C-alpha cells in the first residue's frame, strides 16, 4: 500500500510539473487593413510617436538630426520643434499629464518637457539604452532593446517592476517603439514587419499584427527605413503607424488573418 501511494504521489507530481511547463497558448494572428493615409516628413527618422488631445507629437533620431516635434496630422506640417545638439540621439516619446518624456538612445538620460512650450523641466539619469516609452495611466513603461519592459514612477523614475516579454516561452528581444492600447502594450520589434501585442501583467505576447503589406508599400531600398512608430487615438479608436524615413502614416484596423475587410 505504501509503494502504491508513493507511486501515485510521484505520478501526480510529474503531472503538475508537466502542466507548469506547457507553453502558453499561441498568440492570435492579426493583419492590418489601411483605413486612411496621411503625409509624413520623409527625412524624419521616427523614434517615437504619440497622439494627445488632437495633437500629434513625434521624436526623431540620429546624431545631429534629433528633434522633438508637434505635427499637424492632416498636412504633415511641423508646427513646433525643438532640436538637439549633435551629441544626442533621441528615441521614444510619451505624454503623461502635461509633460512629454523623451528618451535618448545611448546618452543614458530621459528628458521631461512642458507639453505646450517644450521647455525642459527635468533631466533624469537612466542606466540603460532608451528605445521605446509609453504609460498605463500610472507608470511609464520603457523598453531598452532587450526583452524587458520597465515600469517606472513618472515623478522620479524609480523602478516599480519589470516583465520579460515572451511568446510561448521564447524571449522577444529588440522591443522598440511602444504604445498602450486598451490595456495592452503594442511594441514594434526592430527590423520586423509586425507589432507584438503584450499583456503588461506578465509579458505574454497575446497577438501579433502583421504589417508586411503596409511595409511593402514603403520599401525604398534603404535598410534603415523600417517600421517604427505607433500611436493610438482613443477618442476615435484609431491606430496609426509609420516608419523611419517613411513618406506616409497609416490609420489601420486590425483583423484576423484571412479576413479582408475591417
């Protein structure tokens, strides 16, 4: 009887371990259907894109060309601009309250600006590379080119928590521009033609949005002109995407792969 109980206990333990080791469910596979197209400055090396109260803000990168911009979506005209010196390479951008938070790639600092005047409010040290930034209403969420998302306090940049982004156990690295959409984090993946939809609670990729058809329209032969830039207008439920050095932005609807209409 003791041997039988021991064998049953061992079998139950193995079953529990096996269940724990099972991979997560496969992410939903989505594609993007273009709803509308807008002009975009083809010289803009887009690193961050955000929509706030009928205004579009953009961060552009490269040493000697980095800037913070307010842009008219309909015309593509730059309405307001703050340029950086040649020592800075600007990256992701987020609006939180009445401030703009702009990352730098390798300078290890985060700039906080007044959203209306673009006046510098504070400069925060950041111990990692800066790639993408968004927020969930309480924490800033930052990527550094790895598979990690950092959740920070906006007032002092103290780390609250972090998650590792995985698709069925495989780490998804090169997370780039970020946007918070309906409770999920949308992330560009550098040099990939798709967006990861991430559960911010545990880092699980719940869906992939295939944008290869949109990217095919924008191919110019320049290897740096890749998909990068996501913004979401919650008032009209518009998801808008672009890329580095692209001449256009696109409002898109996401649909399951195989479905042709939004």
